[in-house]
C-alpha cells in the first residue's frame, strides 16, 4: 500500500528536505510539500492525501486551528504534527483538534515513518515517555463525576464496550479483530461509533475515559 503524504511546514528548505527523505521510501508518495508562504491549505484539501504532516510550531497556534478544520471533513487525511517541543499540554490540544500523532522534528526518519504507518492503521502515536502525562491531562480535563459519563457509557452497544476494553488493554486493531471474531472493517466501524458517542477525538481519549472511575463498570458490562 502506498501512503500519500501532504507536507505543510514553516520553512521551505525543511519542506523540500522532508519530501526528499520521505520519497526515498518505496511505499510513500508526497503529493505536495508546502511551506507557510504557499497558498492556503484550503486549496489542496482535495489532494486525496492519506496523511498530512503539519508543522505544530506555526505562529499563533495556527496548526491547531487548521488541524481541527481539516479533521471535520469526510475522508480527511490523518494529521501528524511535527514540533520542536514535546509539551504534553500542546499534545493534548492537538489530540483535541483531531491529530493522531506528534513527532519531534529531531526524531529519526525511521520514527517518523513508524508514526505515519501506524496512523494508517488507526493508531495514535506520541513521543516516547509522554504518554502517561498526556493521559493524565486528558483525564484531568474531564469531569468524570458527572452523570453524563454514565449515560454516555450506557449508550455503547455490547460490542462497542468490548472494543473499548480492548483499547484500554492496548490491543492492536488486527489482534482485536481476531480476539472479538470480527473483520478489521467492523472493528474500525465500532471504534468510530464509540468515539463519537464518548465525544472523543481519538482512540487515546477513549482509553483515558476507560481508565476513569467508571472503568470498572465498563469492564463488568463487557464481561471481560
């Protein structure tokens, strides 16, 4: 499978270099490599890219606004932010905006390709060592004592609850399909539905919710 990439970063030299490195990969096609001074991303939203590499350090938090705008569209690319900083607060904001990955600009190309390929499989990737802090921030931003949480969880179907439990246990999607005796496409559908019901922008947010005070109830409902 060839992954079609869209690149938007601040610096033209970085954009060109990144495109050159990525195109050396056999399973990558760079459909556009743009820098901040190029035309508005609205002009290339129809490029049919699978993944967008977006500079998380754009001035005035423009990356978060753009990420949120893009993620609202049907068949939008998976957005991965590139940044000089691993600040967990910014990572949480990116996840809220719909990003599926955060990679430091000084990371290796191997690491970047791992995140790109993982995003195609529906995974969320964070900088090593930051996952715990990001999850804690996600939890602290939710008022888990409100009755709404119980109502949201009660709205999940039994199969959606099983998928959510698998997420909490760190089960990969292909293993989840085998464990639950369903196709990968069906797993994807359940993931999309449960995230919509929970108000989560990513699987990571759904995992954070399952580790809340209502997590035990969810496990009991799922029978796991």
